């Protein structure tokens, strides 16, 4: 077997793996200097496919802890604009349902209270040690 045949086989294996494995293809594009827009488009489509396959919730539309640091009224105002599913997305993404009850609640006001309560605790955690 010649060197040319060996290299052809190696590249064929790499091409096959890149076609089947989006993470591998992305790393190859990064190494080979593909434009970032092409990499972003590929990763967005592969991430979307994974999300629908897994049946997970949509990403949260806001960060409740950083919004709370701007003020509790700011957080309440932003949460008041969201629908029930968007509130549940925040609770799921930020792990705000330790007792596994909030995801069953039907009242947006109840979910807002849970998010504000836990955001307050997380935003002020450790304040006793700050001077």
C-alpha cells in the first residue's frame, strides 16, 4: 500500500467521523480556521437538534439573580411580563424547585413569589462575610 492510499484512507475516516459527530466537525472547523459564522450556524443547529431530542425546556429569558441585584421591584416587573411557561423555564434552569412542587403550580403569582424568594437568598448569600 502506498503512502497516498494510506493518507486517502485516513482522510476518509476523518470525513466519515465529521459527518456523524457534530462536536468533532466543529473542532475540525476551528482547527482549520473556518469562519466563525459557519461554526456558529453548525453548533446552533446541532444544539437545537439535541434539545428537541431530549425534550428539555426552553432556555430562561432572564437571569433572576442579576435582575434582583438591580432591585426587587425590577425583578418583579420583569417577571410580571412573562407567561407561565417562561416562569417555569426560569425555575427549571436555575434549580428553583428543590421540593419538586413549583412546576405543578398554575398561578403565575405563586411562581413569581418562589423566584423572588430564591433569587433574594442567592443574591444575598454570603453578605454577612462581606465588610
